[in-house]
C-alpha cells in the first residue's frame, strides 16, 4: 500500500520566497524529515495486511504467533509461515481446509487434495511452477506445518510438489491428414 505523496514543502511558499537560499536550505532539511514520516506511515499501512507487510510487520506477527524463523529464511518464506498460522482454525472440514490452502497458494488451481477415508490418507500436492524452487519448497513446508497442526490423528498425511505441462502433438501423413492430440503430463 503506498501513501499518497504530496508536493515538496518549498512549493507551498510563494514563488518569490522560493528563490531565497535560506528558505531552500531550511525546507530541504525539513523535507527529509517529512519524507521519513511519510515512509513510516506507508509502512504502517502496509503492515496492516500480511500480504503487503514489511520485515518489521512480519517480525511483529512472528512474535505474536510464536514463530521462530530460520536464519536464512526469506521474507516470502516468513510470510507463508505467518499465513499458515492465521488461517488455522479448529474444528475444520475439508471445505475449510481447501479455503485455507486457497488463501495460502493464491488459487484453487495451485493445489490438489485427495482424501481417501477408507485408507485414512490425506494426500496434498502443491503446484511448483509459478514460483521459484525455493519459494515453492517454503510454501510446501508451510502447508505441511499447517496440516500437521489441524489434521485428525487417524489420517496419514502425504505431500509433494507438482507441475502441469500442456503438450500438443501433431502427426502428419503423406495424404495430408492430420491427427492432433493434447496431453496433460503431471510431474511429481
């Protein structure tokens, strides 16, 4: 979230006063303080939401939720861990679990849930293709942490990253006939 920028402080003076060196020096010093104040207000507005929070905002949420980030954790990894804590609520249903994962991954197309109640298996696949490998692994780790905290004890939990590849195949023969088939390949 960006705080609305205003014109420079010196521009509030009449034009004939703007030309004096003393006013320019005074207002230049004051402008630095004004810019710092506006940046702090902008950061406060950004910190209201986890998706736009700064390092300071994420650190405050981590402290509030008792999350200990890794030493080399990126801001996105830390943000995913905070989101996992924020969407957790018990009791839950598979529908609520899907909503939680949609909130964490950004779309219902970015994950698959397969629940086999007879075998007591919950299989979750997270799409890796839209993010860098490290971010996808961090997201999977955050989903694993969330799931382990809210899943019933009698379910076996499995998770993996996946990616869809759409491939079109065209085969041409000498009689000018064409066969086109579209395949979807899933890589796990």
